[in-house]
C-alpha cells in the first residue's frame, strides 16, 4: 500500500515498549503513513502485538523473519518501502503528535529533513531547534545537525528515491555505529538538509534492549565497534575538509 511516508521499525523482543511506539503513530495528525514493522526473530510477545495492530489497521505491515540484526531489518524495510519518504523509527521511541505534519510542511523538496530530539538518557543530551535552517553545504549540515556527535538515523526523513538512487544501506556487520555511518554518507549526496524547529523525536534509552544487553562479550564487541565509529567520523571529517567540526565538536555544543 503506497503512502507518503514509509516508517521502518525494526523490533527484537520489544514487547514492553512497542505499543507506546505504535500508538504514537496512530496519534499523528498526519495520517498518510505505512509502518513496515520488521520482527527480527523475537521470542517474546512482539509478534503477537504486531499482528494485533496489523489486524486492526492496514497501515501496519508486518514482516516476520529470523534474527539477523537491526541493520538487516532496516535494509529489509528499505526494500519494502514505496512511500515518498522513509523514516527509520526505533520500537521503544515516540513522536510529537504533529511530527510528520511539521516535517513535511518544512520539506521544501529536500532529500533529508531533520528534527530535534528529547532523550531520557544521560549519555545523550537533548537537541532542539527554535529556528528553521535550509542547508546546502556539508559544513552547514554537520554544524546544525551535530551529526558527528548525535548521528541518530531516527532524526531524519529521507526521500525514498534518494536512498535507492545512491544505494544507501546499513552495514550488517555492525550492531552499533551503523546509523552514524549511514547518516554521514547520506550527507555527502543530499541536495539539501532542512532543520525543522519546534518538533521532536522522543528517544527512550532502554537498558534491556538488544543493544544494551548485559553480557561481557557483547560489551566488548560494542567497545570495538564504538572505536570503529569514532575512527570513521574522524576520517570522514578530515577527508571532507571539515576537520574543525571534529576537533572542536565538544566546544560547538555551546551554540545550542
């Protein structure tokens, strides 16, 4: 079913918070969306919850698959998406009720549309905007989005044709930092980035998520991949002649 926005939601054992995420979509003032919910081999109540929502509202499209990780799940969602825009949403997060309406109203034919966000995590401070910005240069995109630090893919609406034209996809070898690499690579190709004020994505730091599971081998892998992500960000900034934004990334936060 074609729609204006294809919302791609990977889910792995997300039953605790999944209903609030899906209800957040139902509460949107903008109604022309389809949620592609990719059940990544969940063994809790996730499959049941997704099927119940899909039975009640045809805008929920459910894919059940064997566990392959969040990157593979998002890539599966991209293949299925046929809306004009794609939004990657996490299954434990929510949106302002007017999120999609405000994002589309500001779109101005940009390949990427960016919102602020509110976080409950001590690891990531809020980033909200009071003024709209239309950005064509890589320096401007990186400065106003702070994507070298806050490189969360769920902050953006992407034109679907843009993603498919440039064959953008998530690295399935990564369980962390995959969204940072996706976002930063997309900045190079985007004709324009619009920063949208006064509307926010609500990020929930879930200590029991697949990413944050309490396992030493898992944590060791995350540390290694964080180093991979940090190295990628630094090399990206140097290669694209915006090294200033990397080396002074902590100082730049005082402007926000």
